[in-house]
C-alpha cells in the first residue's frame, strides 16, 4: 500500500546546516596525500620490479594494494570516519515531523478562483484522523529503519578500516584472497554511497486519497514527506545559576539565532532531595524564546535541567533532549539572594 523514498525533497536549510558543520572530504582532496604508513610496503625492488614474484601476479598485487591504501587514505581515513559519526549523532538527536505538501502551491491559482482554494492549516484538519495517525506511524518506522541502517553502515566503516589495514600490511595475496579483497573494496565503497543517500528521510506516498471532496471547494492534491529540525542544545557558556534562580539559554545546533517560531519545554528538578518539601522542587515550563529564568530554587543545591521542543501533532520521532546540571550559589552575607545582591550593589539606597 505504501512505498518509501529516501531521496529528494530535502530541506535546504537542514542540508546547508549539515554541509556547513560537517562537510566530508572528497576522494580528490588533500587528505589523499596523507600516506598510509603501510603504503610503502608494496614498492618492491628498484624501478618497481617485482621482488621475486611472477610479473603478472606482481601487477595484480600492486594494483590491489594501491586500491586498499587509497581507500584507507580517503574514505576510511580517521577524519572522514569521525565526520560520519558526527552526522549520525546529530541525526539521532533531531526531531522528525510529518509535513503536508500541496502540489498546487507550485502554481499560483487564478485570482478569480482564489476563494475555492483551501489553506494548508485547513487541509490538515480535513485529513482523515485515522489515516493521518497511520501515516505518522509509517513515518516513525521509516525514521527508525533509516537510523538503524546508518548505525549499521558506520559499524561497517570501522570494521572495514581494521580489515583494510591488515590487508595493506600483507606482502602477497593468494588467488582466492584477490577475489575476496576486490569484493570487500566494492562493498565498502557502496556502503559509503548508501550512507550519504540515507542521511535524510524523504517523501511518503499513499495510493489512496487522504482528503475527500468537500462541497464546491477545490481540494488540492497533497503529498506527505518527513521534515527534519536540528536538535535543541543548551548554551552552557551563557547559562548560569544564582542563589535562588537559574538563567537558561539554548540554541539549535548549527543554525544562526533567529526567532524560533515554535515552543520549547523545559523541565527541572532538585537532585538528592532530603525531605518531602524538597522533593516538590521540580516542574515543567514552556516558552517560545531561546532563554528563560527558573525561580524559587534553593541555594547551594544541584538541579537538573532538560530542554526539548514541545510536542506537536505532526511529530513522528524525537526522543532526545539535552540535559544540564547546575549548582546554585550560596546566599551572600546578609541573607541576600543572587539577584537581590546584584540589585543592592547597583542601587545601595
């Protein structure tokens, strides 16, 4: 009933963020000049002659050895593998949403027929709730599958690096080994291609209409796709705790600070409470900015804070939230709290 697509329709802003944060080196980049320490093992005698080996076998060995060391110095170099891990970590922390796309938005309707067109918000309400929930489950499964696939591919990179290093250290390859090594090289190259093509979920397709005809209004054709939002993370350099409050700041990874246009959920709790009253030192607050002040905290105590996007009806996957622990300051001499002491210093009268 449903088909999956993992390419196309990507969000430009997300792709730009990922490119800016973690642009992987190409095969032709300067990193290829970082010679693998085992590369000189196949130099042979003077002039590149085979060291006591059949000439035809030597040519096969040298060509295969060069492919192995080239793979180790490009795709399997530590910098590139580290960047793949960084991409994977960020995608695991992202939030994934089901987005309703109108196919007719590519063409502006005739002004005289404008009244017959429905807005995107109206379209969302017109979709059959049962079908929409089913599509959310489908999107959730697709994200899980793709993240699991990326984890598996990354593990293949790590194991492949160890395997290629062992192969590069050999001084001869048997006939059966040649076929095996060629297969492993092709497999690893394909794994890197699959990793790049699986980085972003794409469009979800259904064979059935999600919206029925509604009176005289023209119901546009729609399609659904998964959109991605970068993870929300605390700005630890700006967040601070005073004696009776904490000032928290956060941002979206890899993005310039702009008006968020969405709500965030902040949770806090006192760590290691000693009585029932202290056990009530917890709560949840929401806001639509990148900062908040949490008041009525106890001095010289540790509090745990978490931040994440507030749940939305279109959210299909997004379990991760950033966590930070801050210790409040002691009361200043005279019993003033941190904010009161600051005000007293500024306005002593």
